[in-house]
C-alpha cells in the first residue's frame, strides 16, 4: 500500500501532467485559455484575482524552498532551524490567508453572478474542489500543526521523499509515519497535478512575458481640426489607382 500511494500515484500524476500538456497543446490550442469571465463581472474579480494569484505564487515559492531545498543547504547558508521555521510559518500563513481570501471571493463570484455560474463547466468544479482541498489542507498543516500545534519537521520526511521521486531510488517508507493531514495534502496536490492539463490551469504556461520586453505601441489620435487630419485615404479607396479614378470620373 505504501508503494502504491507514494510511488505509483506520484508517477501517474507526473506522467499525466507532462503528456496531458503535450496532447492539449497539439490538439486543443484554441481551448488553451482561462476562458476569462471579466466581461460578465469585474468588481469582485478585481479584488479576488490578485489576492489569489499573488498569494498562490508566494505559496508555491515556499513549497519550492521547503520541499525542493534540502535542510543541509539552508544550514550551510547560516540559516538556523528556528529561524527557518519562523520564516516558513509567518510567510506561509500570510500567503495562505491571501490565497484563501482570493479563492473565497472568486468562488462567491461564481456562485452569485448568474452569467459566471452558467459559464462554469464540470471540470471547473473539479478544479476548484481540488484547489480548495489543497489550500485548505495546506493551511491546516501550516497553522494547525506548525503554528498552533507542536510543529512537525516535514523537511525530514516529506521533502526527501518528494526529491527521491526524481531519482532511481524512490523512498516511500519516509511517508509511512507522516501525520494524516500532510499525507492528505500530498495526495490532493498530486491529484490536482494529474488533472491540471485538462483544466483552465494550463494558462499558467502562457504567461504574457513578452509584454515585458516588446516595444511600445504608439497610438495617434486624429484631430479633426488639424489641417492634415484627412490626408489619409480610407481603406476602401487605397486600391483605386489615379488612372482608375480618372476613368471612373470620365463623363
């Protein structure tokens, strides 16, 4: 059972994540979109979207640091375990609260705005359920176990288990004694990764980074009072050559 949960399930999720994105890009490029609903309602979206996206980016950054970076590396940089724990809990709590608030606003918007509710698909509902489960269990671990409770050193079990999945010697035994809330969080996140390519979450890989480096687009307004305001021909008149206009105007 340990091998099934902590070796087979992760590899199935990773395979679905990778091949699913390749398939989606090759066969459904027109569907590679967030299906924006800003046209239907913008007031709640203006508050919920930044809170959710920036909060989630901070949460992901904390996970990369906590799960991807070995404890020995931070110790070598002079970061003690108490200092790391304080930074992890404080930043994790703040970013988690922002993410929860943003997701709450977005879910309220989907439930109360009729046009947005009608545009919500079945896979959207599954996505929001998994997102809520991942964020909820993550907050339970951060606030419940590490802030209010006695704390749990996940960097001694969960982190090396996750890193071992990318080697030829996975170590599922590390997850055997992990608290249930951490196990549930890991399984929910793996499930979310597995269904990711088939949801609107694919837009994460279509961030408009080109806007940061592309040149400015210059717009010029037409001043009707300016003497040269009408010096440009209309689009449907450009194709007419002077000779053609002369023939056309011949009595």
